[in-house]
């Protein structure tokens, strides 16, 4: 038995120092085997990933990737948290959203099982203002913070909530939450404006009478849901917050009082590190605004993170549970003060009791079992996270300055320039989605045509008329809807025969690829039997490049003779007689599938 010396744990003590250049040399060797002859920085660049906003993530970060000192929680620049204690005293606020009046049953079920605050969509097609008391019946208003989202009915809804506080004996200092006024966010959603004067009056009343109650929300979700990037979401929220600061200080509030009236709402996506960096960058940016206004200590941003509606899918919605879990983890690690987990069936209508239970338990598990809130800013100090935070902060500030250069948030909205910028970002992202460069599990990758649809009661229509609301699955959803209609009308889905050439080792990879691609558009792949037995008119050849050279033309001719109207080949485009089109990694799958359905007469 070998006895190790008791001289401390120096795992790398006997190993020679390694340089960054040596690592790059090893990377270059691996890439060379894959056909890429690059060296040094170019080798590292070959493994980097392009993000939106002109950012790139590299495969390795080291101490040389410096970023500004993030400071400490509770102190400017607040990168590591707006409060000194962070969420260590029990975790983040678990905030659940309700948009329909059900007599308060769902509300009470949430509060009795882990939810700590309520976000109520009031007015319009949401909860009627007159029903607010009924929805909150049985709720201890001195314990559960209430956040309103009432659009242009905010004054009426706020007045009703304040009346309920008084009626139920809640002391003004015990009332907590947010009246939810967001005139610019409402304009972004609907295209309609409303007067700021009542909003500033509410803010003054909260500042004077209700120390635990905020009056305004800076909601960045309209820009995220219109297809905006992380930096655009940050820039738009910053411009909105600055507009509100100006209005509130002009109405008589100090900068400190005005900042205390604002809560910022951001989307949390399944891109874990980007979400963490975005929340950290948002705090840094708002701290800079407060510093410029002469009150750096007032720059601790209060954040409400909401799992992204854009990432939620209607097909295979169970996968949404995984997406929201990752997003919630990122929001918690990023230091959000409150987190809303959208139920997995949110895109399908009103969530049922099971979906709401899973949503609230997501936070509970991360807080109570994973202990995610025990450490403040657990990602802080990571060379990658610190660098990404810094780069995203600069990109967000640049977009904010662009908006200010247009005359501010209101002017940017009304001129259409902001909407145009968001649309251009979404157009570029849509191209990646169409080419499956940004995969959507259960939709564009590994779809399941035989799944039983999840049916929910229709949800109230969301506010509309302003910026569009987009979803990552929308192009594929339209294709699947055409397939569903064909199934309902004929009893079968549109089909394509996958013709495997040669042994399994030669065709399995491309057969699997083609099967996934066509199912993403609702086209059922047939792999058993003969083409004549398949009932298909379209066919796709699947094999290796070598066998294509030997047999593709022959097999295509045989299939055409058997009645094939169109022949695909799974692989890179080449010269193959009898082949009409090619499907390959990076092809525009949405265009291919749409054209295929057109040819099949599937409308």
C-alpha cells in the first residue's frame, strides 16, 4: 500500500505550467482531423458560438478575460444583488400569475402550497375590477403581496385594491406589492396611450402613505415577446425606467423616492447563462442611471423574472416543464427578487390545477431541496459569467442610447423604429429556427406525431394592437396545423416514404435525420414495406455518400416508375440524376416542408 505524504493538497503542484497557446495548439490538432486547418486564435474562434447583439461565447474563459469588479450585494454597482442579504433568508418571492376570476379557488390553492405573492391581470378581458374583492376573498392581504397588471384601468384597479386594504383592516405600512402602472409598456402592448398624471399621483400616494407598496412596473416582456434580444430588452427597460424617473421627479418626488417606486420585469429563458448575465447586467445598468442622477445608493434594482412565453411550445408541452425549470434556476442564480414560473400549458389556454402545482413546486424544489438561494450570486466570479455580464451591459447601454437618441422610449415606440429593430432581430432568429440551427425539442427536433393533444379552456385574450407577440414554435405550429386538418379530413397524415439504401450502418443516421425533419412539419415518415404499399407520393433517399454515387440514380428511377412524384435525397446537394431536392443540416426546413405540403395538396 502506498502512503501519500501529508503535505497539503496541491493537485497541480507537480505538473508543469500550461499556456493558453498550448491549449489552442491541441484544439487545432482536433479540428485538423475534422478537416479544418486553423491555428492559434482562429482555432479557438472556430469553436466559439455567435449570440445575438454581436456577442460571441468562446469555448474557454480564463483569468485573462477580465471584467470590472462586481462589488458586493447591496452596494453599487449592485451587480451581485440589490439587497445585502440577497435571497438567503428564505429564497426568492414565488409569484404566480392569474388572469381569470374563478372565485379565488386557484388563488388560495397557490397561496396554501408555496406561492408567496400574486400577480393579477385586471381589467379588459382579465379579472374584472369589480371582482377583485371576490378573487382575494380569504387572502391575508397583510401577508401576501399583490401585484396588479391593469393596463389603462390601473387607476380604478389601484383604487379598488387600496379600498380593500382599508376595508379589511390592513395597516398602510403592512400593504406590500405593486399597483402595476406601466403606461409605456401598455402602449407597447396595445398602441394606445394614457395620461401619466394619475400614475404620478399614485406614486406620490404610495411614497407618502404606503412604504411597502410600489406604483410602477417597468415591464420588458413586451420587447422580449416581440422578438427582441437580451440587449434590446435591457435597453428598452432602461429607457422606460428613465422616462418614469423624469416624470416622477417632475411631479415632486426625489430621485430616491422615484427609484423606490419602480420594479423591473424581465424574461428568464432556458439559456441559463445568458439569463444570469442579463439580470446581473440590468442591475449594473440601473445603478449607472442612479449614479448619473446623483443618487448612487438608490440604484438597487428590484427585479421580477418571468419564465419566457416565447420559448413555450404548444406541441409536446410537457417539455416546457424542463424549460421553465432551467429558466427558474437561472433567474434565482441571477438574483431575481421575485420569480413567476408559467405553467407548462400556458400557451394552450388556462392552466389546470396540475400545471399550476408543477409551476409553484419548481421554485420550491430549487429553494428547499437544491438550496439555490443559500449563496448570493453563486455564478459570480465565473470568468465566463463576469465577461458575459460586462459585454451584455455594454450592448444594452448602446441600445438604450439609441432609444434616447430617438427622443426616448415613447418617441421610439411611436415612430415605429423600436418595433422595426425588434422585428429585424426576430427575422434573423426566425431564419435560425427555420434551419433548425436553434432547435426546439419536441417541435423541430424529435417531434412526436402520435401525441395526444393537450386541451385547455381558452384563456382571456391578451392585450394586443401594439408590438406583436412571437413564439419560437410558430412556423412549425402552422405546418402541424395543416397536417392536423388533413388528418381530420382524410383519416391519415400526409406521408413520405424513406427509402433506405444499403446496410443499416450506411443509412441509419440520415434516415433518423430525415424522419425528424419531415415529422417537424407533420409529414409522417414511412420506413417499412415498399413504396407502393406506403400510400405516399413523395420519397426521400437515405444512405451514405458512397452508396449515393453508386445507386441513387438507379433507385430514384425505380421509384419514379413506381409513381413517386418527387424525390428528395438526405445529404449535401450534388449531381444525382432523378433527385429533385436535398435535405441536409442547415437547410431551410420550414420552406422545404411548406412546399412539400403544398405539392401534396395539404392546405
